[in-house]
C-alpha cells in the first residue's frame, strides 16, 4: 500500500498503448469499485473485473479466436487472484507470447502471504520492488499493512474486506488500512494510537 503500484500499472498501460500496442486491464476489489483501476493520485481507467471463477486463458484464447488482438495484460490487485488464475497468466505468457504485467502486494494485514502473491513469486519471470517507499507514521520504511476497525488495529478476520465489517445487532465497523514498519505492526501501534499515547498526561511522581 502507498507505494504507487496502481499508478505504475496505469503508466505501464499508457506507455505500451502510446506505441500502438493493444492491451487489456484487469483488477479486482479496487478501492473505487468494480471494473475500475484507480490510484490514490486520482487517476482512473476502466478495467475488467476478475471474479474468483474468471479464466484468463479462456478469455485471451476466445478473444484471439474471434479476431481480436491482445499484446499485453495489465493485472492490478493481483494478490487477490487465485493461484489457478496466476497459473493461467503464466500459460498466456509461455504459450501465446503475450506480456503480462502483474501489480500487487505480498502480505495481508496478518503479515501472511496472499495465496495469489505466493504463486506469483513462484512463477514470475521477474520481480521488481517499487522505488517509491511507503512510510510508517514514524518515518521508517513501511513493510506491513495494518487493518483497523473503528480505529483499533485488528490481526484476525477475513483476508478480503471491502467496505464495512458488520456484526449481528451492531452498527457496521469503520474499516481502514494503514502501512506500518515491522516494529510498530508488532506493537499494534498505529498513528492514531501513537498520537493518543503522546497526548496522554504524564503520571504524577507520587502515589
């Protein structure tokens, strides 16, 4: 998060399209809703939504068989793809010689690899760490993604949460994400909690 991956995905598409290449953009669970690739800078582009049962190989082969042209695929939020879909993308590269550019994060809010990301690491021809470093509230390099519900950091729950978390007979929880360094992720110390601690009154030096 906050590393500019979606911005780079859009830039990659622009660069290839500017040279006359024909591509397709895919995403899933984008922050702006279905069938849209968006960056935090405000850039957006229409995209194809990848559902769990979507078959990349079938889509590309059907498109080519019907006379369409595909030179490359841009795949954003690839951490949410299934391992089978990652294997389909590898097959598209190997068997059809079509370039695939996948963008995503490695680990979830529990600091565990996403299944899709794990398969990407295993199969990718090349991996690049983005040069734009996300920063923790303390200024150190952020390496972990934290989830908060109603301002409190949580380390358990569904891996994919888009929108609010709702329990029975309670109001929906306000869900947000924040990038942290490993130290503060381990301590569950988000920016809001650190600020609250800093503003807490000093204890008096007597009992």
